[in-house]
């Protein structure tokens, strides 16, 4: 037990102090007493022995009392000092048993108080992670249940002859299966984003060229939805040439553009810009729309979070795209952020800039 260990540490110090006093009396006080007796022509032999015996007797008595008082005070004070550790131990046991709401009381402002605060931050992180895990499992189950139920219903109808095997029926089944494929692909991309930190393949990347490449790939969906696109070239083109994982940045751009297109709506506008940000480069994807509530902004990069609270993939996706963006950008050592106001929403990624070995970037004017 830590309390008794600390008491055992204090006792040798107290015993050593008593031994020093004992020896000091034997060699210093006794010699001084003998010299004093000789100065007054008194035989020191018998008196010296009586003096030393008396001092030793009183010293032993004083030592016993001092040790008893010291042990009592040390016990009380040490127990008070260790009280936060005992509380933290109980909180740790609750946390280990699955009670993620357990917190350690912060009673001091010293190292133990700092330790309790660190424990509470850890417990809060575990509680949030557990909450997100349960929410993610529930959301995955919901996202899978709807198309699977539809496919099952139509297949049973086809088997029973209730539903005619017409082209619209097979088209509907294909649509539902594609929804399942997209969800599984999103989950795979999310898993890859979590593992990206050990799977990055850095190479020279021209960020603006990659933007135009992804935009060309998404152009059909943009035109179909009637979304107008604007691309602003960087004022300092050299910062658009960096070292990164090309495939993962391509996935980041696709997710951002798809997200902006979905929320811009028909007749809306999407604006992409690249600019220098400190010692790095910032890519901003903005879209028109009703915006995102301030309370929702801190959560839009969480898995399966949708600001519109819709359960439909058509109206808000599965809520995985921005989580994938966050994972991939952070794997590159970058950061993500967003702000919103009525009419506009901006999502940006900040990437550390490292000069690539490629030729000077193209002019996009």
C-alpha cells in the first residue's frame, strides 16, 4: 500500500536524525561536560557517567515520543495527500468496467491536480469515442437496412409472381444495389483514411492540375444538377506544387466537390480556390446554400454526422465523406476547417508545403 510505503520512507530519515543527535551528545556534549568539571576541579569520572546515562535515557524517551508523533502526523498528512490518487483509482476501476462517465475530482492545483485533469480528458475522449462508435453502428445498420429491405421485398415479390419482372423493376433493384455498393465503398475509404498515416506514398503533385482533373471527372454531375463552378488560380503558383499522396488528395477533392455540389442544389454555385496559408497551402471549396448552423459546424467532420439530420443518403449522403477528408488531410500533417453564413459555406484544408522536384507549375490564367 502506497501510504505505508511513504511512511516507511520517512522513518529511516527520522532514525538517522536521532542517531546524529545521539552521537553529537556522546562526542561533543560529553567532552564539553568533562572539560567543565576539570575547570572547577571536580572529578569527572562518576559525574560524566551519570550525565551520559541521564542524557541517553531522556534522549530515548524523547525519540520514542518524536517517532510516535512523526508517524501519526505523517499518516494523517500522507493520507490527505494521497486522497486524490485513491479517488482516481476508483474512477479508473469504473472506467475499466465500462462506465465512461467516470471522472476524477480535481482538488488541488499541483501535479496531482494536473494528473486528474489529464485523466478526465482521457475519460472524456473515451466516452466520446464510445458514443461515436455506438452511433456509427446504429447509422450503418440504418443505412444498410433500407436498401436491403427494398431489395428483399422486390425479390420476394418477383419470386411469388406478385411483381412483374419489368425493366423499371430491375432498374429500381440496380439503384438499391448501387446504394449498397456506394456505402460499402465509403466505409472502405474511411478505413483507408484511418490507415493512411502508414500508407502514404509521397510524390510531386501539382495541386491545381489535380483540381482541374477532378473537376473534369465531376463535370457531368455538376452540369446535371445545374451547379455553376468557378476556379480561382493561386496568386503564388509555386505553392500549388508540393509533395503528397496523389491518390489520397484526389479522393479528398472528390469528396469536397461532391459535398459542395450536393448542398449547393440546382442553380447553385461552387467556388474552388488555392492560396498560400503561412508556410503551407490552403484549398477552399465553397458553395452557396442555406448554410450550416453554428452548433453543427464543430461536428460536420464526424463520422455519419449530417447537419440536416436527414436519414436519406440522397439528401445528405451517409455522413462519411467529410470524415474521410479529415482523416486523409491529417495523415498528411494538415488540418481541416469550415465556416458558414447564410448563403455560403466554406470548407478548407491546410497542407504543409514542401517544394517538389517538378518543373515550375503551369499558368492557369
